[in-house]
C-alpha cells in the first residue's frame, strides 16, 4: 500500500515551506526518521524526516517549490512490491 504525506506544519504561523533539497529519489528505501529532505520556512530550515519505513514511490514537489501546509509532497510505499505496483499503476 502507498501512503501520501503532506507538507507538515512546524509552527502555528507556518503557512508554507520551500523544498530546498530532496535527499532521496523514487525507489530509495528509507527508515522512519531518516532525513529525506530539507524544507525552508519563513523562520528556519527544517529536516523533513521519513514518517515511516518504506520505499519512496514519488516526490510530488520539486526542489524550489513553495508548498502550502497540508498539500501532498510525498508518496511512500510500504515495501518494494508496493513500490513496483505504484510504478505500474502510474506509468
């Protein structure tokens, strides 16, 4: 199964964040807590951590994109088989 994750809201006043850098690519396996990207907010730069173990299925925002909080930025597959199914379905 694949799960979609939104741009987190790291503070009461945060409305959006800019994807400064992705440290992963589709197909990469990650463990919960791995740093997978860097997001710049109006106040700080924050490491975006993998929310769960899995395989990066898709990055829905590009580096440099300013993304509103709550907008989907990442699809994480549970495992390699789920990643393969996601790729087949979205090719």
